[in-house]
């Protein structure tokens, strides 16, 4: 299921991986670190995660800023 929302496109895990240029393993790693999602899969054959692409991109930007700040703090002592 894919549709446009006011903030981004709603996509499943595989589509998000293609959009972001990473593997599904990487997306699963992001989930473990707090990547936002719209819906978690329910138990069942066709259950899928659902993500808002804009929300994920915003989260990735925040993650990069935070990582840069940690690196700068380490370098300063």
C-alpha cells in the first residue's frame, strides 16, 4: 500500500530501503535505534511495517546531527 500523505509517502520496509538506498537489514537496524514508523506489522501472512518517508528522512537528519555533535565533543576532549 503506497499513498501520499501531507508529509511524505507511506511505504513498506522494502520500498523504504529502495528509496533510501540501503538494505532491509539497515532499516531493521534503524528500527532498533528508534526510526519512526506509522504501523507495526500484525501477526499474519501479509503483515508489513508502514513508514512515512518524510518522517524517516527527518529522523535520519537528526541522527546525523547528533552523531556529529558526539564526534565533536570527543575531539574537544
